[in-house]
C-alpha cells in the first residue's frame, strides 16, 4: 500500500481510535427517570422548597440550574466560561444558570473513550453529530435519558417539530433521546461559494458561473497576488465539506450528502450505488487535485482548523471560500472588512457548475428538516428535567430571539400576534451581526422554523445595502440552491449491527481515498486510486451496506409520506 502522508495518517488514526472508543463502552445503566418534582429539584439546587404541585412544570429561571456540557466535535469546544458570548452571559446573569464546559482541546476521541469507560465522568449534556456511533452505543448501554416524559410538560419542541420528524429521531426502542438542532420545514442550507469583493473588483469582475470560470479566476488571483492571498479555501477538509460542495457542481442533482459518513453512495434509478465509480465524482476529484497541484487551494486544507480559515477571512486574504456552512464566518469577516473600507467585504455567488449543466439543478447543499446536530442528556445529570426545560425554552420564541437579537429592550421589545419579535427603533444591525456570530458556538437546539421568519421580517423591510449579510445571502443564494434530503439523511446504524463493521471499514477507506485522490499528481492517478478503493470496498460488503441504506431510505420516505 502506498505510504500515507502525515495529515492523512492523522485522520485515519483518529477514525481507528473511534472504533476503540466504541469497544470500551459500558453497557450498564439505570432505568429511564420519571419527571422530577419541583420541590426535590429546588432542594438539590440549594433553594427553598415550594408548594408547587409535584406534576407541575418547572419554570426555567425560577431557581438555579447547574450542569456540565461537552461538544463532541474535533474542531470545537464550548467556550471557556459563561462570559465568553452574549447568550451564556445572559443565562448566568438573568436565569441562574451555571454551565461547566468540558474541554477536549482536540483530543475528543480519547476523552470520549475515557468517559465511556468510566461513565461517572460523562457530562450532563452531550452535543454532537446525531449519526455518531458513540451516541448510539451510549443509548444502547442505558446511559442516556429518554425525553418522552417531558414533551407534554414543556411544549415548545412538541409544538414546533413535526411528529413525523420526531419519529425519525427515535431509537430502536421507540424512545426519543435526541433533541434536534436547526429543525425546520423550509430550506436551511448555508453552504456555497463566498467571494472577496475587493479582489473580485480589482480583477475586473469576471464571470464566475462554471467550473472553468472558477479555475481561470483562481489562476488570475495567484498571478496577481502571489502568496499574499489564498485563491480558494475549502472549509473543514477532513469532514468533506469543501470537497462536497465542489462535487455538487459536476452533476445535475448531485447530493452533497453522497460523500458523508452516513451515505457514501450515489442515487441511481431510485437506489444507492458506489460513490467510487460515479463518473461525476471522479471528475470532481480530478478537478480538485488539479487545484491542489497548482496551489490554487490551501495546501493544508485537509487538516486546517476553522479558526485558521476565519483569521484569513477576517484579514481579507482569501479570494474564494467554499464549504457547507460559510455564512457565519463570512458575515463576521464582511463586517470587519467593511468597517475599514466600505468597498471591501464578501458576497456570495450561485454555486458553480460544469459547463453545459443546468445551474438550477445544482445544489451546493441539502437541507434536512431535522437539522444536523443533536443534544442529549446523560444519566449522569442530577436534574434531567430541568435541563430539558432549559433546552425547550431555548428552542422557543424567547430563547431563540435572545440568541439572535440580544436581550429584550434593546433591538426588540415584546412579541406580535405570530409570536415574532417586535423590533425597536434602536435596532442596531452591526450589533445583531456580532451577537449572532458570537453565539453561534452555543446554539445547540436551534429552531429554524421560528427564527428564519423572524430574521427576514426585519431584513426585508430594509434597503439592500443595510440588510443583514447572513439573512440576505441565505434568502437569495443558499436556500434556493439546496434540496430536501431529510429521507436520505437519516440512516442511523447501530455499531453492533451485522453491517456495523462494514460501515466503519467503508468510512476508513473513504477518508483515506478522498485525501489521496485530491492530492494525486495526475488524472490517471486519481482513476487508479478510485479503482483500488472500489475493489477494496466490494471486499468489505459495500453492496450489502448500500442495499441496507436504500431500504432504510425507502422506509423513511414512507414515514414522511413521500
């Protein structure tokens, strides 16, 4: 086997470590808790007991709430303290909340292994990818709290989330353990291409519609600016984000999701087939490899962390930025650059496509009615009902409005007949942009169905030049250039299932193959790498895995009535 480059070896090693993590999980655990009483909760939190009936819901903020929280993503930790962002600071000062973050500092797989081996070290709240096998292992091992007993007492999630979607989230035992993030009934995609406004103008504002246009533009950037500017940065390489966006431009209807760990297949004739043999995928990998060889994309794009990308954007050293969630970083950078020069900043373009394809059938990202992340409460939590009450408040009108527009009395005051915030005459767009960017790392149970209409209510009333950057480009570019992938985006598999080993083998193989093919020295080498991957994948029962996922996908379509 060809010797792997160091960044690739690090990625694959991390994947193998996850297998070890799963193997070390304890299967012990107690029964699902019944909703706790308000009186006992108050005693545990050190406050006076009340005469509130035992079955009455706890009022969030009426007494202290303290819990630990951990995010299982290699590219982020929760903030160091509660003064680090406006929302957590508000919770501390106004709602008697104390959150103790657990930091992995990049060693997330190792930390999770430790916590799963000794469940007394588990956090009270765990946030992360809803498809992570470790989460399923914890659920099967009895370490997670079922949320069903709280749904009627605290009504926001039940009110805003379609019951069909809730059924898709349920585990094999029929119970709900996952509180979804950014669930919706309308497009939510925030992926695509961001362009540096000043650099674009200095290069004559050329056409940027096709992949050929993009290549020519990146060449022009390199020729004019040399090493001072990165022609194109791709977000979170090892998570396939930028690569996925590039792939969608090489085939009408191509799914960004096809490259993800939970699909890794292409739809053809209403079933899933191999990604490695897909002609449009091969073409996109050759295109990406050419960009890499000619140093038109960052040479460390596969391993660089988001903070590095953010810093380059903030200083205007990136000509084009592509990924599956570009609006948060780009909006913050746009504001920073425009403060120094009104003609500087960033804008978005329609997703680029291969010449000859219909641009209206190119989807840089998909949107899932269940969003993408989940938050779960572990059996380690002393007050699971209070934590759920907090999450339910957070996903409701007041919690969502404070996260996006700050506390009541500043940019908004009160709600209208549709429960939307009433914006004040002192509404400050720059302040709102900063609030939204600063709160992004802690928005763990976002309700897109609520907040998007709230954002657009004010944005649409403003002249174009004063509109919120994120809301404007989501409305005009990212939402209309996405497709609904809910049915095919929810294919969880237990790590102990008959195909669990195959799933992990294909995941390991894919990461290795994707990294190798995008750094290949020629088109011929790309084909050779993908041919070898296809042969190896078939030896891992890849066809059986794709058949299982096809069956699950069709079942989801039936649940959703599609």
